C-alpha cells in the first residue's frame, strides 16, 4: 500500500523527517518514534518503532534482520514518548499491513 502523507499528521507525531535514501539512515534524530521503509514508489514495506534515543540503532537492527527487503527509502515520525511510538506503530501496521512486518 502506498504511503499516505496524511498519516504524518497523527496527533502522536511531534516531528517528521521526510523521505530519504535508506543508506543515510544514520542522520535520523535520536528520539522515540516510528520509522517506515518503502520502495521508490513509496509502497510501504516495513514499519518499526524506536524508544527514546534509539532510532538509528533500531533502524540498523531492522536492516540486519532483512526488514528493509525491497526498500530504498526511509521516513521517521517522531513522538514524545515510547508509549506513543508503540501505539502509532500498531495503528500504522494495521492500516498498511506491510509485507516485511509479516515475516
């Protein structure tokens, strides 16, 4: 399913890093939030969450676990708490049903 930009206006989102190439993920902010892997057409491939200060580490771990399969882009939605990141991740997974979240 293609990314819908209205999802970044969710009440739990306090800041957004726009789409960037997956290879430059280390430039993401060290905050709690949700990250989205997508292909060049912004078809969502995987959605993950990160606790406070763990965004880059969680993205690196997801890449090592092959969750970025067929993904070339990443987007980060930052939240003000880990609880908000967990609930936002669950809502987005329910909405998009990304293929790499099923494995």
